[in-house]
C-alpha cells in the first residue's frame, strides 16, 4: 500500500488553476489593480447539496494550495495532511475543504514574479502592495467560482489566521465559524524587526536587482536563505532547539572552525537551501510585509459588521510560541469578547513553538475536531 | 564645563598600545601561534603601592579598550562611563581600572584583519581560531606588563563575563573577585543559531572574498550590517522594543511600501550602518564563534584549581534578558555553589533585555558598588 492509499488520506490530488477578475479588475487596497488573476487551488471532499459544508483553509507565509493528499511522485503529503482526510479532525467525508495559494504567492497564484502584461517581464516591485483585505478579496472570488456562498468555517494559522480574522470582520455573512490559530491582530515592534531584517537581507543582495532578478537570469539566493534561516529560528521555541540539537556536533566529533560544526548549524543551512527550491524572494517581501500592516482593531467601527451578524470564533495559541505568543491571541479574544461575540479560546501546551500549528498535537487536534463537529451540527 | 571636566569623569584619556609575546610566541588553544601581539588598552586611577586595587574589565563582543572618559573631540564617553569614574560604583579614586581590546578585536589589538607578517596581507581566515583561554592569555600578559600580579577583581558582561569566568577557573590565584554579568557558560542551540546566521550573512556576502576583502579593496557591508541588525534584536527585550517604538511610523504618517516606514525599521537600519564605521567582519566571525565553543564546566576537573584557591563570585542576570537569560546565570551559580565556592547571585529587574548590563540601573549599580567596596575591604 502506498501512503496515498491509506484509508485516512485524501489520496492523489492535483492543483487546479482558475482565472479570476477577467471582467472587472481587482482593485487593491493601497492602489493599483490586477486583471486576470490566476489562482491555484485544491479541494478535498464534496460540497453538499445545500452548499453548507465548505471549509476554507488560509495558508501561512510560505504555504501553498497543496494542503492535503499526494501529488503523483511526491515523497511528502500536503502541508496540513495530518489534519485533513477521511476521519481526520477536518473530515473530508463530511466537509468540503478548499485551499488556495494566496495572492502574491509563488505556487501558481499571481504574484510579483508573474509577468506584468504591460511590460512583458516580471512585475517586480511594480506589483501592487498587498494587505490582508486583498488576500480575502481573491479568496472570496474563488468561493464565488466554486459556488460557495457561505463558509461553514474558515481556518488558518499564523498569516492564515490573520486572513481568517480579516474575512470574518469584513464579511461576517460569509463565514459562520472562524478558526484563528497562532495568529496576531497587531505585530509588535520585535515582530516587525525580525521581518524587516529578513527583507533587508533580500533587497540588499546584489542579485536582487531591484526586483528584476529573473530578467537578469539571477536570483537573490544569499538574501533569501538568510531571511529563511533567521525566520526559522523564530518558528521554533528555544526548548525545541535544545531538545532537537542541544550542543551536539553534526559529525562524529566537533570540528572547531567556521564551517558547519554544530548540528543546529547544519539544520539551518538545510532550511535555507531547501527554501530556495520552492520560494520566491519577491513573494517573501510582499507576503511578510502584509503582516506588518495588519492592525484591524485600530480601525473605528471594524466590529460593527460582525456584531450585526455574529461569527463564532475559535482562537488557539501555543504556550511555547514566542513569535505570536498567547498575548497576541488574547488581544484578539479580548476585542471580540468585549464586542459580545462568541469566542472560544484555547492555549495548547506544546514545546515546539510557532510551528506547533502544523503539528498533530492530540489536544490541539481534538479541539479543532470538536469545533468542526459542532459547526456542522449547528450548520451555516 | 565640558563633560570631561565633570568631577565624576576620569576626563580625557588615550588608548595606549603595547606589544606582547615578543620573545616567546602566544600558542593558541586550537593550534597556531602569534608573535608580537599588539594590545590596545586604557587605565584609569592608580595602582596602589601594594598592587592590591586593580580591577580588570573584559569587554563584550563589540566593545573596545575605551571603557571610560573621553577621547579628545569625541561626542560620547567610553562605553562603560556610567560605571567607572571618581565616586562612581567602580571608583577610580580608589581602584586602578584596566580595559583592553581583546585578542581578535579590531580596535587596536591584533586580530584577523591585522597583517600576517608571513604574507604581508591580512590574516583573514588563516588567523588562528580563538577561544576563551586565548583571550585570557593575552589579558594575563598585559597584567604582567602593568605590574599586576593579582587582580582585586575582574568584571565583564556577556562575552566579557565569559572571559572573567574562564580566568577565575584557570588562574584563581590571579583573581580575588570575579563579577560575571549577563553571561553564559554554555550557549544554547538557539543562541548558536542566531550567531550562525549572522556569520553566514557575512561569509556569503560576495564582498567577503574568503576573508581577503581588504586586499580587494571591498568590505562585506551588507552581510556585516545584516548580522548586526539581527543580533541587535536579541540584545533588547520585546518590551523594550514595544516601549521604544511600538508600531509608530518613522515619519509623520505611514508610507506603506518596502522602504523604511516603521520607526523600528529606521532604528535597525541606523544600528546596521553605524556598525560598519567601527567594526570588522573578520573580528565579528572570530569573536562570536568563541562564544559558541565556550563550555568550561563540560571539562572534568575544571573546578579543581578554584576549589583549592577560592575566588569570590558575583553573578548578575537581568530578568528581561532573553539572549542570556537568568537560567544561564543560574547554571553558573549552581556549578560554583555545588563546588562550595562563595557566590552571590542577583537577578536585576530591568525591562531593557541583554543590553541592561551597560545601563545605569540603580539596583544594578548599587550591587556592583557594594561588591567592589567589600572587595577592597577584604583585600586581594
């Protein structure tokens, strides 16, 4: 039996692509517009006759549309395969699950390295600035295309959770339940600082070429891998690093010098190099920057719509997450609760830090499962 | 009155240079040797007739010999001027204070960018690997030159505290009192990870040229500034960043885009650029790497000498320091206490993170003052 034959796997899947905004352009929040936006997406399960079982997955900074199942020939399943499948917490026998690469991404959806029809070369830094509202606008257009008028639930971790929160505040009539995991409604100065230095490593790389690296036949490998390695440190807890690597040498014995010697150095090197295979430097700039600007509760009246048409919230944090700590989740919970909205909050114990949202912690998964089950019971 | 005329200032000072290891070379712990080691140092106060009032300052990663007072024309006093001067906690009316740029540095002491007499160009990566014992060997040679046979105290923060700890364990007969502040006896995987990514930014910079950047007339500015910006995030607490910058824009209003917009971005940019004026990329590699390898208590018998000739310890941590947290200091305290050594431990409340050791927190300074006063009373 191959892994995709397992009874709890959605099996072999393919990423499909749809072209949206073909008639009227997408107007971006901070100016500019895009026509003919390509969106890569996958679906698992079937939309029921009432259109009442759709769950939309919003992915994080470096995710893609391939959340579950197997692409032919791949050695790894989709990035959230532990959650999504027959009998899994997000049970594809009962739910219709959608996941799309977000606007600005580099995994099949239009982004800053796509060709600008006006110039015939990559958009580069001429691509419009993206904020959370823009991602949501494209998700909504995809739902329209798929015949989904109202989501039973939207779910996302980290940047994904921020999209879910934005969607629920802006169009509560479209989201019955919102699951906001390991997210933030307002990055701190330290959060912004980490992202800013990562972006700086990219834009200061001589091969960035003001964003026109593809036309020059080069790629800012150094900057992009430095950004990834640095960000990765913030995705794990200090304890997780200690448990995983401690001060162990990578080889039989220490080789004192400036090469890779400690195991943690080898791990980071691998993270940085592997990232170059799958991610684009301009997408990294655009998507990370969208988080810096996200601050929905700073806007007067932002809660008016959702108070008029309440969304049912689940907010989840992990106690070892120091990128978006429990304090970030509690700020969201407090704002929603003070507006009288139904909010369930869980802080999950996990030693793995921010990346815990991708792992199959039993308490975490049981929490999601219970929330989805109840959502289905209550209905859209 | 100019600042250097203030009654509590040591006034105008000059960095002097001495050449050591002129007869016999310095043999480095991991191999290699150095002849004619230049050492830049400053002294404040006077060595008393009994030679019993000397306090040696070991500086941190990017410090230098200029700990106190003013260089003619400078707009800033030495880096630890708030601590050192007439009537200050380290009272130069009573103590003879010595501070030297450490081996491998770039502020007057021989380092990897010094000329290798064998080639006539910079040592570069041919400079011997440096560990804590090597720094201490040069400090000891300087003390010999200055006629100091036994220190009343050695004091250092961060990497400086690590040198003090090493010195006290290796040559307890030379150190009556050891003040180890915001230091560690064993970096964690996360600590190493941050340093490793910083070094990687330097060595992957195309202008690093395998360490021979000076001969090529270039400098790895991008890598060195990225390393500094990233490290700087770890020197402040998250709260300090929030208090200092929050989400404030740098200009009158936000200018959404990829330029400097948030105040914290401008601050980091300044830190990165200013660092290029005063620091050398090879020194950054060598000095940061020495910390990764420091793990004195892993060595069997390391405490034998100090148990036979006890040193009196003061170990200080800051509660908001997440680079070398209180747990690091407590590990040192526990090892020393279990060996029966006299150890005073203080965790100081401060919201500024690792850099607190450079600041004039009243409780912190009162603690140092009391310890120095008692040291003088007890004598060498």
